[in-house]
C-alpha cells in the first residue's frame, strides 16, 4: 500500500507540473517564449499571399519547411499551396484580398 501512495503523490505532482508548470507551454505553442523555427525575422501571422494580419486562432495554418504560416482565407492557402516559393520570396506580397 505504501508504494501505491507514493505513486499517487508523484502522479499528482506530475499532473500539476504539466498542467500549470513547465509542461503547460507545450499545449499553446511555447506561449511566446521565442521563435524556435530558425526563421526569427519572419512574422508568421502575416498572410504571405495578401499581406493581411491573421490572428493565431483565426484563418488557416500551413506547416511549410518547419515553419507555420497563417492564411486569412482558403483562397490564399490554395494560392500558397500551388506556388509557395513565389510567395515566400515576394517580400511585399500581392497586398490585395480576394476571397
């Protein structure tokens, strides 16, 4: 019975650490602890197709070469899917929004 009590205590501590402590940032994408993608100068909340700012919980997301990009609409996501290098190399984007 002593082993079971020790196990339960450790399990409770582990739960609280993962829920509120060091593991809590894993659920929310590092919680703003910096950019770990290697592309520190890229604002991934700017739609690379039309240049529109997209909130983290809005629009569409696409993981491309280890970086998550945000898109304001399915149309912009489809354009990016067809020619991603065109939009990543285009610094200003098209700067128009057509849904």
